[in-house]
C-alpha cells in the first residue's frame, strides 16, 4: 500500500523543484518516451534511505553540470504503481530495481544504475558516475 501523500510530497518536491519532470500515469510515461530523440534520464524514486541519502542528491548534482541529458524525469515506485510499471517495461530487459536510474539515448537504454550500485554509496560517488555516463552519451 502506498505511503500517504503528505509523507511523500517532500520526496517528490526534492526532484521537481530541481526541474525533474514527474511522471505519475502510464500515459505521461508514454508521452515522455515518445520523444525518443536525444537523451533522457529516468529516476525510479523510492521512499528508502538510499534514495533520500544518495540517489536523489546524486541526480540533482549530476544534472547541474553542463553536460546533461536533454530531459530528466522520475517515477515513484510504491506510489505511482502503474506509471512505474510502464517505465520499467520501456527500460527493456533489466530487472526492476528501486531506486534506479536509466539513461536512454535515441530510444535505447545505454546506461543503467540499479539499487545495488546506489545502496551504501555516497551521493558524490554516484553523481561522478552519472556525469561520466553523461559525458559519454549526452
């Protein structure tokens, strides 16, 4: 069962206030993915501590750099269930993981950061890995 919205609202705002587009329905996910030219990053957000302490801060730091994806969005696992399921379908053949980050170039998944690459790592290390991926693909 999803957490109450008043509890997750600050977790949503942490990203949307940084310019990250929130995808809350399958149709919003489909619209975002329909723009398949260029680069996109999608964060599968979560209420867990590694999302709060590492994933969200890392994403915010990495997209603040000069080289970054054209579009950045988020779905919220455990909250927006149908939107998250649809995004995961569009990531291709990777196991579901939250939090996680998918970098897509011209409609193809080119870099994926699963939970085990986030959990136990600090935000700066993850942001450094993301900016390296951005340099390669964006």
